[in-house]
């Protein structure tokens, strides 16, 4: 029975994947049948007089999206064979070649070498396009991450506001070879857009690039066609939901600005209070002449006051609370960013599949946040050791200067010595050690941004079940099918193959029963939550940093030969940190009944179903190339390097069916 079920699932999946068209668009059985794999020869014929969109990838079959230049429905097909051009990109960082992944956020000299050439191994019909169409290549990068950008002769580097666009061109049949050099502070770049088209003037080429970019944008509009007005001027069926999300996003941004500013000041006060209590206790344990260096015996006496109801112990608790509070404030940043991501996704892809996306986001972001916070606590614990030692050295020296080494005057001069030490906080060794503390605080803040994103995803799931995809969690057979695979609403062929699997007692029926339990759990969660709360998407964290912060004194004591209670290397292993924190987060998520059921099936295997997400992801990435195309077109309109290159070669030469074809090939850089 199990083997039969697996075979049935596989058959259903193959039938759905090979017979069904892209979720992007398409009406009519003839269009659906066109989604099967065709030969390279047939593909080249179908390219004629169309705009052709695809992603650059390795050898094998390519998926193409086709549209007539005048617009209309998008069709899709998968074809064996090679693209008319090869697209190769090499990256280097400070000299040696590296993978693109190594450049993300990198500092230093970045080199990008792009080489596009007619593919001599492509089918003969495809090679005609490479011989007769002019190539353009362009990509964008944020200006705030690049101090300087230069490129080979003939290429163009232009800044448009906060965006830098780099572009180049090559005559029909010629290779495009471009090297770009970036002095980066935090490097990032967009996907590389490769366009091939024909026109009769530089200005007409610019118009063609803009038109190709506009056509690419219709791919995502087609995905979300049901949710938009016919002219794309509003958000259609999702307008009210998007307006609510926009309100929540803006509210979280306002809260982030207010709370971070407020709690940073509170943390700074608590930090100074703690250091004052620390050296105040240290002063009480000084003996003999004060000297200019820390007295280790006095420091050991101070470490003993970390326990019990002492001013130092209370200061530790105050600092721990301030650390947790200011870190928590960054949850609003993460929540705002996550809601902004959701808004963009809905506008690009609609709400289909958003529920599952948010569930995965909630779990993954909570896991990352818990681990990062544990790491940050350990980092803070370790950073406090050298900082406290350096602070005590400076304080001792300042106190010695003020008292002339007379211990009897130490109490009277303590406040003045603390003020003098604080004034040196940003200089010398003390400033260097403070940088370590600041870095740890930044890690804690970043961790809480992930936690805030998890909160936002989970809260939106709980508050807006009706708006997420429009699925009614009633538990009926039809509704369950829509929950399991929303694309069934649009594809008769996929629905027929899929329902065959749904009828299997050990396959779809088991999944449907589980989906009904998920729906019931969601209803209970929504009922427990009550009316939609619009105040904030963030919930306070339960992590307590005090156990981590207090460890540093034990480490200091141990380092000078005392009986330290624990070492900094144990950071992240006590209290609600590390693994315990992660388990607690996981437990909290799993208590929402549906979260515990999402990933299981009768044999703990992945749920087998035709997946349309790759189509949607490709459409979104192809559409994102529009900015690079538009900015390149602006550059052509102004004259300059690209316009000069275009003017060097004959404008049009070839046959009409080729010259009326335009390509947009997107090379992914992430």
C-alpha cells in the first residue's frame, strides 16, 4: 500500500508539473498544453515576434515566459537546448576570485567580470537571434555601499539618487565583455539584466528597453491579476488588507524610533550606575597607598558583592533589565521590516500561499533570534571583562591623582574620579574595550530584530486569517483542497491530477484530516485572541540577561587566581539562554496547534504536490530587472558612452521575425 501511494503521488506530481502551465497566466487548453517541454528548434520558432523572458542557468531545460510586444496574456514553455548566448560572471574580492556569496556585505575592492557571447553550440535557429540582436547588460547597486565605482571603456556608470546603475552594450554577433571595480563599504548588487533587441537609433533602443522592462512587470501583475484593478492603479481585492498592513508597518516604525531613543538613554544611565557601583565597591576594598594600577585584592572583594542584597548586585539587575529592554525595542524594527516584506509580496504575488510562508517565517526567525540572543549574551559577558579591568585601571589612576595616593581621601574624591573616567570612555584602551561592549549590544539588537519579524508573522497569522488567501478554514473537502494547494483554483489539469491523490486513504485523506485539525486550531487561536489589536505586533521577550552579565566578575576573579564561579566560556548556558531559550521559543510556537502539524505526514516525508512557487519567484526576479533597464534607457537618452557604442554599428540588419523579437535574460546574483 505504501509503495502504491508513493507511486500514485509521483505520477500525480509528474502529470501536474509537465502538463500544467505557469501560475502566471493562462486561459485555454491550447495554452496549457504549450507548457510541456519542447525542442530547441521549436522554441526558437515560437520566440519569433515575441518578448522572451527567462532566467540564466546551467545547461539543460530552460523555462521561458512569452508575450507579444503589444502585450496580452503571458504564456510559458520549457525547452531543451541552450540559450542563444552564454552568460558568465566572475567575482573577486581584494584580488582573488570568490563566490558571489562571499561578497554579501563585504568591504574592500570588488571586481565583477561579465562576459556574454553568442553560444556557438546553440541550435542553429537560436543562433540567428545572437547574430542579429544587440546586447545590453545592466545591474544596479545601492550608492551607500560603494565609495567608488569604475568600469571598462565603453561601459557607463551613473548615479540616480540612491542607486548606481552600471551598463554596457555590444553589437549584434559580438561578445559583451565588461569589468567593473567597486570600492565597497558594504557591498551588494542586484541581479544582472541581459537584454537583446533591435532598433534604428539610440533613442529607439532606449524606448525598447523601457518597453521590455514594462512588459517584464506584467509577469507579477498577472500573478496577482485577481487582486488588482484592470489598469493596475490600485490593490483591488487586497486594498483594505494592504492599507491595514501599511498602518501597522508605519506604527511599528514610529514605535521603533521612540522606544529605541528612550531606552538607549535608560541603558546608558544604568550602565554608568553599574560602573559607579562597581568602582564604589572596589574603593571600599582598597588598602594601603592607592597607586596607579588596579589592586587585585580589592577587585576580588568587589566580586564577592555580586551576590546578596548589595548596591552592586542591585546595579547588576538594573543593567540587565536595561540591556533586555533596549534590545527588545529593536523588535519593532524587525516587525516593521517583516510587514513591509509582506506588503511587497502581496503586491507582487497576491495572498496565495502566504499563510504557509508566514508560518515558516515565524518559526525560522524565532529560531535565529533565540540563537543570536544567546550568542550576544555570551559576547557581552566576555566584552565586559576587559572593559571592567580597563575602567578600573583608569579609575584607580584618576583617584590616585586626585588624592595624592591618600586612601583616607578616596571616599570624598570617588565621584570626581568616576566623572573623569567616564570622560575618557571613548579614547585609548578604554575606548577600544568599549567598542567590544557596543558590538555585543549590536548583536543583541540584531537578534531582537529577528524575534520581532517572527512576532509580526505570527501575529498577522492570528489576526487576519480571513484575509490570507481568502481560504475559509471550515474543514470541508473543497476548502481543504484550496488550503493544501491554492493553485487548484486556476488549473483544471492540475486539479484533476491532484484530486486523484486526495482520494487515497493513506495520502490525501490523511492530509485533509490533519488540515481540518489545523483549521480548528486556527479558529481557537483567533477566538482566544479576541478583537484585532492594532497597538503593536511585538510581544515582550522573556529572556533575562542578568545571569550572563554577572558572570564577568567571576571570570575576572578566576583570572587573578581567585575562586571564580563560572568562566566566560560558559556564556549562554544558564538561565533562559542558549538551548533552553530555543526550546522555549519552539515550545511557544508549537502551542499554536497548527504550528505543530504543518510539517508532518504519515511517514514523516515531505508533502508531495506540484509546486508553483518557482514560477512566482522567477516572475518576481525577472520583473525586478525593470529598474536597471529603465535607468539604462535614461542613459541612452542623455547620450554618453552607451549611445556612442550603439552609434558605431549598423542599426538594423537581419530578418523581420528576428528583429521583432526581444529577450530579457536575468542572471541571479544571490
